[in-house]
């Protein structure tokens, strides 16, 4: 097959490499951010929740807008390039901050970049890959993304432990892989215009939002995602929980890398399961696993057990990331792939604002157990609702 590598389109392969480099940059910073906020800038759980919640909510709104716009102009690449460039600029500047509101501003810019690029990128993958290979395509992209998130913390640990650098210097070094991701994108990825089913002169102008054309099955799927996400939180809280056990920054970075190794391996498995079984079973299994992990994190487990549970948490992502995206591609209306991915990512991100803020408040007022157990309960409620969503739209 011309233009294909390893059974996947060359566009998908190149976007995987871009995701890898971008996540090396991101995860030189992200797993160390809670420690940086608490030990250097002296900020608590509520500040962490505000930073992560506001940043993700901003990204979510832009994911909706960028997805819709990429359908209207039938071009994905410009927004993808702008998004990766903004993130490459913002992340290393966190090393120069002196107060947590400055971190909030830079995380805000970083998440603007993520919001601009995510829905067009996923729509481009869905446009490029055959429908029967969507699970494998999204599994590959997420695996490369998570591989970068594995390399980043290992590099951070080496720079902290062996090179003797401080947190701020490690953050500055994150600029290098971020810039490389943009260069690879510009050199290796070519746009693939979303197809029109009628001649351009006969095609009606697309609606402003595309929402009305997304069917009831898709909307029920979003509702299940909202319920699930309202019980969750930023993974920064799990890192904070590990940090509260007395683990060193280098140990946390290595644990974060191992966590992403689990995600990488299970992404390939989750993609294959999705193509063979459909997306529902991997999604429900992943959400049940998530609930179990949150229950465990609320308990006073010894450090080795807590680390083991955290690594198991990686399998939740491996099962649900390919299945979740492939399910969106199945349920998307014709010509509305970008909008479908925009609303998908947007709904999850918007729900993360109250979720992260409430999680931080529950932790600060009632303790970690109340916060994690609340998350587990809502994950179970979301899984029950997900069972009612058809695997593909009813014709």
C-alpha cells in the first residue's frame, strides 16, 4: 500500500513521531510540577487543582472550536502546527517562574496549544486511516505519545540525579524536544483534506457548530464521558499522593516513566482489541479498573504497593484511549469528523475544571480518601451509563 508503513498511513506514522517528541518535552516538566509548586513556590492542593482545572478547561473550549473550524476549511495541518509550537514555547518558561499564578499563565498557554491541535490531529488520523484500522491507528499514536512521556521523566531523573541539575534547569532543557517536534511536523506531515461527498459547488455551507448533525448515540456517549470525568482529577494529584509518601523527585520521575511504559504497551493491545471486539468492552473494562485504582489510592498503602497500583493505572489508559477515539470516529456524522473530536475532547476537558477543583477541595477539607473514593463512585456510574451506548450509530 503506497504511503503506508507497518499497515498504517505515513501521515499517522509521522504524527506519532511528533507526539513522541512533544511528550518528551512535556514530561520533562509535568511529573515534577506538583513538587515544584509545593517545595519551591509553596503552593498547596487547591492551587494545583486551580492550575490544572483552568488550564484543561481552556484547552477544552479550543478543542471544540478548532475541530469545527478544521471541518469548515477542510484543512487540519495549520492548527496542528500552531498548537505544537505554542506548547514548545510555554513549557520551558515555567523554569523562570517565581509564583504559582505565573505557572498558571504558562500552563494556560501550553493548554491553548493542546486545544488548538488535538481535535484536528485526531480528525486527520481518522481521515487518513481505513475505518477497520482506526483502533490500530489511534493505538499507535497514543503508544508513541506515551513512549515520549516515558522517556521524558527518565531524562529528567538523569538530569536531576546524575547531572546534578535543579528543577528550573530541567524545565529549560524541555525546549529542545519541543522545538524538534515542530520541525518534524513541518517536514514530514502533509495535510489530507476531509473529503466532500458532493461536488464543491453543490456542497451546502456547514453549520456553525455541527452539533445538530451528531446523533443521539454520540450525545449519549458524551454524557457517559461527562459523568465519568466529573469523578476524576488531574494525574498531578496521584503524583502528589506519591510525593506525600516521601518519594524523592528522581524516584517519582522514574515511576512516572514506568507508568508510561505500561500505557505504551497496553495502547497497542487496546487498539487491537478495539478493532476485533469493538470499543465498548475495552472502555468499560478500563473504567472499572480506574475505579479500583482510585479506591486503592485512598487507602494508607505502603509505598511499594502504592507504586504497583499506580503502574496498573497505566492499563486504564491503554485500554480506553484507542477505544475512546475509535468510538468517536464510528459515531461521527459524515463531514463532521473534526467537530466530533472537538466535542469529545472538549466535554472531557470542560468537566475537568470542576472535577479538579472539587477534588482538591475534598482532599484539603476531608482528606485524600474522600477525594479518591468520590472519584471511584462516579467512575462506576459512568461505566453503567456507557453500557447503553451503541457501538455504532443506528441507521
